[in-house]
C-alpha cells in the first residue's frame, strides 16, 4: 500500500515538478515518518512549488510563512486578541496550525522567532498565553534556506537543525528537463489545477503501516554503528545525536516501504544516511580547510562500517 500510494503521489507531483524523483521520494519519506524537511538550495529551483504540490497531492491544509527579521513568534503560532463585540479574548491561529507548513527563508528571522518553531516541530503543539493547543495531523514543516546569500541572516543553531529529520537539495535541472519546464509552463501554471490523490486520513494509515516495516536486529545494530562512527571520526567535531540515529531508523523503514518491501535492508540505510546525517555534523576546522564536506565524510563512514550479511 505504501509503494502504490507513493507512486500516485510521485506521478501527481511530477505534473508540476519536472524530474527530481529522488527529491520527491525524500519528501514522501518525511511525510511517512511525520518528520520535517530542510530544503537547501539557491532561489528559483522549485522549493516552494514542491511544498505546494505536495500539500495539494495530500489533500492537506497548507500555509506559507515568509521569514523576515521583523517576524514575531506570535506571527507563527497565533495570538489571543480581545473581541470588543463579544467582550472576551479569542484565539487567532497562526499559520503553524496547518498540516503542511512552508517556512520560507527560515534563516532570515531572528533566533527568537526561529525557536517558536521548536515546540511545534518536536511536540506537535503550540503554547500561547499558557494554553497548549494540538496541531493538526499529519504535520510537516518544510523549511528553505539559501546557502549562498548569508548577509543579514541568522544561521540555524545545532538544536534547531537537529529537529529537521531530513535535508535535501534540488539542484539544477538537466537541459532536457529545463526544456520541458519551458514547454509545460508556457501556457500557464499547472499547480492551481493539481488534484489530491490521497487524504490526510489515508496518510495517517500509511504512517501506521510504516511502523510495521521490520528491522532485523543486525540491521538495527548497523544503523547504530553508522551513527556512532560519526562521533569517533577524526575530522568531525560534533557527530550525530541519538535523535539522528532514530531519524535514520525511521527513514530506512519508510524508504523500504516506498520500494515495496516490508523489511529494511542495509542498502536502505545507505540510501538514507546522507539525507539524515550530513546537516547534523560539525566538521573540524582542519578538515574544512582541506575542503572536506559532510557528504564526503558520511560516504566514507558508510563505506567503512561493516555491513551485516545473512548467515
């Protein structure tokens, strides 16, 4: 059922997003795990379009938050305001009270506003004036950041980056894909006409089905050894946290389900390791001077940790 629904969602999103099968599948992994996704790339590559197309395909409520230096925490969570007609306070929900939330240019807001997302992302609830309100389910935050333009921005601290289960970059399209983009969008934007192919209720059922994907003890131990290897690596100052280990475990389950299996194999772990671990690592200064990148280090670790084999 997971594979069948993933195929329908992928095909539907590709009516708007040209190519990018791997990026779409990573977004579907985040949905199945009810994790959060960090989209890191230069402007104009379709990050916002991907978020809107995903929400439309899921039949989920969608809100976009444009992060700016003057954005306040209440602009994200909502606030209580005094209704003069009713002579009482009423809660006006913020954009976070949606099922798919796009936090656009998240590094442009102040740390105080960025931290307003922490409770929502981790606890799936918001607290305003001492009253806690649950967020709708399923709940997914997709945040974008520009890795090139850093002036006037507030880089995400490690505590907040660790809340993002996965990170992905869209990358530039190929020549054939860019030609197809021009052809497809020459007569208008197909996104407003994109129909839902599933419902939030079905997504919740798929999330429960993902939990049933089996992870054998040897594969589970392999996941732990890969995560722990990042903490012992000479070129890494800060390795993956236990939350990252859990993210790798859950993502491997979802990836196996998308591939049509009800069990996880080591290749699933290898496929998910770059997207779950790289953004959580702090590279040693000497390694940075040598031009070492987190993607390279994760690839080295995955290739060096012995893979469990069937007896």
